[in-house]
C-alpha cells in the first residue's frame, strides 16, 4: 500500500515536473522566436539556448535520479524491515536462551536436590539395613518378638517400602531430568547456532546499512558539490542576466520593442528561477555518476568541437583579416604608385610644357630676329644702293669737282673708312645672314622636330590627361573601395574582437571543461570502485535473495507489522510534506545564504586552520586512545586469564557432575541389583514388620528407660552400663563428618557460583566498557577524517594552482590588452602619419604647381627680356 502511494506521489511529481518543463519549453520557444530577428541579441540568444540545453539535460538527469531515489528508498525500507526482523529474532533468541538457561539452572537445582534426596535415602537405607541386621541378630538371640518389636518391624518395613518407592520415583525423575537436560542442551546448541546465524545476518545487514549510510554520505557530499556548481551556474546566470540587461538597455535607446523583450525576459527569468528552484529541490536528492560523466563528456566534446570550430573560424577570420590587410596594403601601395605616377606625369607634362613654351618663345624670338635681320638686310641693301649711287655721284662729282678733291679728301677718307667698315659690316652681316639662315634652317628643322615632339607631347599630354582622369576615377573607386574595405576592416576588427572574446571565453570554458574532465575522471574512478562494491553487494544480495526465498514464509507473518508500517509511512508522508514545505523555506534561506558565500570564503581559511588544529588534537587523542587501548588489552588479557581459570573450574565442576552422574548410575545399577537380589519380598516385609514392631518396642523401652533415667525412681539402682554400641556411634560420627563435608562442599559450590556470577558480571561490564571505548571504528573514522583532510589539502592545492593559473591568465590578458592598445596606438599613429604624408604630398603638389606656373611665367618673361630690339638706324638698344 505504501509502495503504491509512493508510486502515486512519484507519478504526480513526475507529471508536475513534465508539465512545468513543457511550459518552460513553450516559454523558451516563444522567447527564442522573439529573439531570432534581432542580431544584437544573438549572443544572449546563444547563452539562453545553452542554459536551456543544460536545463533540459538536468531535467532528464533529474528523472533518472528520481527513479534511482525511489529504488534506493524501497531498498532501504526493505533492508530496514529485514534488520528490524533480524533484531526481533535476535531478541527472541536472547529471551529463549535466557529462559533455557533458567530451565537448565532449575534442572541442575532439581538434580542437586535429587542427589541430596538420594544421599539421604542411601543413608536411611544403610541405617535401616543396620537396624535390620541388629534386629535379625536380636531375633536370632531372642526367642520371639514382642508386640512392640513387631510393630517396629512393620514400621521399618513400611519405611523401607516408602524409601524404595521414593528411590524409584527419584530414579525416574532423575532419568526424566537427564532426558530434559539433554534436550535442553540440544536446544541450547541449536539456539546458539541460530543465534550465531542471526548475529551474522545482523552483521551483514549492519554492514549493508553502513554501506548505505556511507553511500548516502557520499551522495550528500556529491549533492553539496553539485550545489556549489549550481551556485556557480547561478552566478554565471546572474552575470548573463546582467549582460542581457545591459544589452537590453543599449537596444532600448535604438528600438522600442525591447520593453516587451525585457518583460518577456523577466518572465522567462522568473520561470527559469522557479524551475531552477524546483530543479534545486529535486537535484538535492541523489545523482547517478555514470550518466553525469557521460553527459559531461558529451558536453566537453561539444564544447571542444565548438572550440575547434571557433578556432577554425577564428583562423579563417584571421586569414581573411590578414588577406584584407594585405589587400589594403596593396591598394594603398597601388594608390601611392598611382599618386606618384600622376605626379610624375604632371611633372613630365609641366616639364614638357616649359621647353615647349621656351621653344615656342625661342621660335617667336628667332622669327622676330629674322624679321629684324630681314629689315636690317633690306636697310643695308638700300644703303648699299644709296652708297653706290652716291659713289657714282661722287665719281662724277670728283671728275667735276677735282678742285674740291683736296677739300674733301678727309671726308672721302672718312667715307672710305665708313664704307670699308660698312663693307666689313656688310660682309659680317652677310656671313651672319648665312649663319642666321643656317640657324633659321636648323631652327625650322628644330621647329618641325619640336612641332612633332609637341604634337607627340600633346598626344602624350592628352593621353596623360585621360590617364589622369582614369587614375582619378580609379583613385576615387579605390578611395571608395578603401572606405568599403575600411568599413569591412572595422567589421572584421569587431568580428575579431568578438571572436577573440569568444576565444577567451572558449579557452576559459575549455580549461573549466578540462578541469571538469579531470574531476569527472576522478569521479569515474570512484564510480568504478563503487560499481565494484555494488557488484559485490549484488552478489551478496543474490545469496541473500536465496535465503530470503526461504524466509518468505516468515515474511507472511509480518504482514500485520507491515500494515502498521504502512500507517507509519502515511504519517511519514505527511511529515515529508511538512519537510518539503520546510525545504522550500530552506531553499529561500539558501538563496539568501548564497550572498553570504563570499564571506564564508574567508572563514574557510580559518576553518582550515581549525581543522589542522583538530587534526593535531585528534593525533594526540589517538595516541591517548592507543595507550588506553593498550591498557584495555592488558585488562582483557587479565580477564581472559581469569575466564580461562573459570572455564577450568567450570570443567572441573562438569567433571564432578559427570562423576556424580556415574555414581548415580552405579547406585541405580546397585538398586537394580538389589531389586533383583530381593526375591522373597513378602518374607522380608513380614520380617520388616516384625522388626518395626520390635523397633517400636525397643523405642518404647528406650523411652521408658530414658524417662526413668531422667526421673529415677530408685536412685541406688542406677549404675553405669559397661557395654556400648560402637558401630552406631561410629556411624553417627561418620554421618556428622559427612554432613560437615557436605555443608563445606555446598558452601564451596555456592562460593564458586557467586564467583562465576561475579566474573560474568565483570565480563559483561568489561564488554560494555569495551563497546563504549573507541575501537577500530574510531580508527576507521580517524582514517576517514585524515583522508578527507588530505582531500581538502589537495583541493586547497588545486584551488591555489587554479588561482595561480587564473592570475597568469589575468596577467596574459593584461599583457594582451596592453599589446592591443599599443598596436591600436601604432595603427593610429601610422594612420595619422599617412594622413600627414598625404596632406604634405598634396601641399607639395600644390606648391610645385604654383612653382611650375611661376617658373613658366618667369621663363616667358626672361625670353621676352632676352630678345634684342633695334630702333632707328639699326643700333641695338639693350
């Protein structure tokens, strides 16, 4: 009935948990469908999915663990019932053993009483035989019997018959008692055997109970450890919730829908916390380590696969980033080359423009000079013609004016000199005209050549302008591409930062998973050991099951007890409901205690020091306990020696009892022989009656004589009798000595019994003291404490190593942050330098353009200034 109710409650709880989990699944799907469209909450969605997967795994694990808990509870209840039944059987066996001991003691008392009666009967028989002999002698001496003697003989015969009857009855009673004693011995041996079997069963049940208690303690420790892990998960969940709130606040600025998401998140978080509380209450019961290990291995494999995939993605992104950086560098170098080529073409164009302008200016100046020379030649020709005409006129005038010759000789000479100089100048001008013609010819050739070159330069200039336009277009496209690539680079950098943070997170998760793998391997070893223990327990339980099959008939009698147990279990169920409510309050209290766990971390160190002090104290106590155990072992040796002496005395008493039994058998045999020898019973009876009569007569005589002696009627008649009955006196003395010896022996027996009782009492007290004293259980507990202390020390070392590792990671992260800040500063510096170089190049280009224009203007001005101008009579004015 209780099992049915338990199953019903378990089914109700399972239905409740499944319905709650289905509601949680629906809420999760709704929240996930709302989060799918928003890219800004992708990380939160992934974390939320991870938490949901972890909750799902924990729910499945919870189902298995609840099933395992039910099985363990039923097994514990069955074992407890078996132990109670075994204890009841042991108590019954103890009561039966005590009752049998009492019966044995009663039987021994009856045997002693029968022995005493037998001794008294033997004494009376010997006395009667002696009296019969005496009476027979008296009969032989006397002629006849008086009436008193006959009555005495009859009385003696009656007493003899009565004594014989009593001896027969006592013999039969002794036989009955011996048979009862043998049966009681057999029953005692059987009960001792059954008691040993029951003790073995009790020990086996206690061992199983101890194993169950150890398993329960291990499960409690495991529960505490899982509580700690759950608290860590809660802290992580709180952190994730804080991150989700931060993301929600960031998105709240940009979007209006985040309010609804926040409400849904708070509802989901409330449901999550509610189901986490439900999970916490159910999770605290027990756990199955193998499934834990498999799930953890799967989790570690998934995390490792995620980590490997993230590393691959990170590598791909890094390659893409490096490729993008190389492409950006190539584009920058290409842009620089294009800028340089454009500048070079511009310079070439400017350089080509300047000689073209100069050549054009030279051509123009040469043309102007040529025209000047032509004009001068015309003037000189005109002057030569004039001079020739003047010469002709002079010749005519010389002939006509021979008188004036002398007057004009100086003028003629001057004119001749002038003519000569003019002729020289004319020759020079002719040579110069030839030279100028050659120069003009050369200049025309050069003009043609420069015209070709100018046309080529013009085409090149036009091509260069087109190329410049194309380069400008390419430059603009490259600038656009560079801006796009910079945007992509920023995105890649953002992705790189996110991937790097994910990598750090995955590396941290990997380290945690590796630690968890190590912990799970250790748990797996412990589980293997527990599995071996469980296999041994299963084999023991199989053998016990065979025994239980034979005990099934006895179990049928216990159904009434089970009904009472069912009612008690109902009460316990009510108490368990109260305990569940208390545990809900305890869960709320634990939620407040989580906030105090940081403060307890400081107390752990103090507790560690206290544990070390307690270890030292326990070491000293262990030394004291060992000394006390040595003393107790010495006392035990003394008690064992006394017990051996008591056993020897008990063996002596048993030997005496055996001898007495042999004597009883001899007496019985003698009685049988005497019965066989007694043939004429009737005659002996008659003789006995006569002897009794005579005895009565003699007694009356003795009485009369004693009265007469006490009250003598004739004083002088009294005299001392010479004769006596030495045999009777000796027999009386012998009887007295035997009685004294018997009294001494009985006193010795009583003293021995008292000593035995005292020894038994001391033995029981010593047994109780030894039971109270710390035995091997305390040593085992101390070894457990030492192992737990070593485990705590190992855990402290592991925590210290983890702390060092985390500090090293923090230092690495700090160094990474510093390196990244330096790289960022370098990139910024390079960027600013590149911008400055570009601005400087732009300014230099502008300055070069301005300088080129100014040089062109200055060259044009110089060319214009370099031309020789003639005015008036052909003299050069400089």
